C-alpha cells in the first residue's frame, strides 16, 4: 500500500463516519433543497441545526444520548 491509497481509504472512512453521525446533514439538505425547491432560498445553517435538534427532542429516535 502506498501513501495515496492509505490517504484515500482514510478519507472514505471519514466521510462514512460523518454520514453516520449526521455531520453532513446540512449538505444533504442543501442538495435536496436545490433540486426540489430551486425558487425558495434554503434556511440558514444555524436555523437548520436548531430545527433538527428540536425535531429530535420532540420525536426521539434511536440515539445514544
């Protein structure tokens, strides 16, 4: 294995962990919003995370905490 292969592997693992943890949720939201609602501005990132947390508090799903 060379350094490039290892670096790519680690980057893939990093992206996977971000997806599992929900760290990329805003990017996923933006991609969906652009395709589904191109004429409506998306909510700001801070508002998105606040709303996401509020929904999790109102409707808990499987999570550790």
